[in-house]
């Protein structure tokens, strides 16, 4: 009697999930770099690209929160990241205003 062929086991699922993580990181950082290039070099608005990056992160975070997969440490780190990002954005905006005067 031949054992049944297992096409997907825990290792395959872990490898697939890791590949999705890498793909999402490459896309997110690629969008961020494209937004930086469009803003600084081409002097174009890049809110559409930044919106995609933020929406992607928000969707993943909301899904994990809904599935109760977020620990307190990760929630604190995400909150700190949001606050730090907002402070940096304000500083960059203010510096651009001062340079243009």
C-alpha cells in the first residue's frame, strides 16, 4: 500500500508565507522609493503611491488584529512608528516651506 502523496505540508506553507512577506516588502519599499523620486526629482505629487503603501500596511495590520495575532509589543511598536513617521513628515514639510521662502 502506497502512502498518500502530501503536496502541501507546514514547511511549504511557511515558505509560501515567507515569499509573500518578501514580495510585500519589495513592493512597499519600491513604492516608497518611487514616491521619493517623484517628489524630490520630478517635483510631482506622490500621494497616490504613499496611499498604496499606507493602505497595504493598514490592511495587513487590521487583518492580524481581527485574527488576534498581534501582541501588545507589536501594537506599541506600530503606534510608535506611526507617531515617529508623522513627526518626520511634519519636519520635512516645515523644512520645505523654509527652503522655498
